C-alpha cells in the first residue's frame, strides 16, 4: 500500500515468505518505505532518494539467527532520451544506486556477530513507454543490468562469491 502526498511517497506492506518444500523457515516481515521526487527542485539533476526499513516479525529470519532489521538507502538519478509528439519521453535511462545494511541482527554470521554491510549495487535501467491508447492503461517495457558487491555474510550465502551480476527485463502496466 502506498500513500502519496506532494513529492513524498510512503509505503507499507507485510510479507509472508513460505517454502512449499520446507527448504527454509517461513519469514514474516513488515516493510516501510519513503521516497522523495526531487525533480521539481533539481530538474535534470534529480536523485530520487529512497529509504526502506524491513522488520522481521515472525519466527523465521532471512539472514540470521535472531529477528532483525534491514535498512536500504538508495538514489535513482536518470534522464530521458528523445521525446514523442506531445512531449512524452521516448526512452528513460535510470542509474539506481543502492546500499543494503543491517539495522540490527540482520546479517548475522555463524558466530552470532552482526555485520553492518550487506551489499552495494549500481545498475542501469532502460524503460520504453509503449504507444498504447490511454484507455488501455500506461504500458512500458524495460531492461536492466546491475552489478553488486556483497558483504561477507551475503557472500557466504552466495557460495563465497562477493560479486554478482543481475540482468532483468519485463513489461509494466499502470491503470
């Protein structure tokens, strides 16, 4: 659920992650987020800052032995390439930069130590708005590539690899 007021977006959701074959304990968590659209103030230099706090609430944990909290800080500067008739962007290019941290007891090692640094990532995302009649919603396609540097605990659960690359693509629709 999101609430928008002016340039601010506040989000809240509750997640329940279960394993159909019991490969991991069910994880329940409350996710709170805040983002700020600073484009009115910074124009083309807009950073689109965002913060997310996740609080583990159930018996299972994501990356540790005790219920913990996760803090994510990010910015997503970007720009438009070209315009269509009517002024809409032809192609949007965003460069998301994210840092994931343990607020408390989130990235816990085998000896029950809490590591602050979880990961840092930077990527590039291309979004193309499809020219679809508004009565069918706003449609887009995207492709992205992200590189991440993992902290020690995150690397441990990634078979010791401390870097990872992620490619993704998809279709979006808004009504």
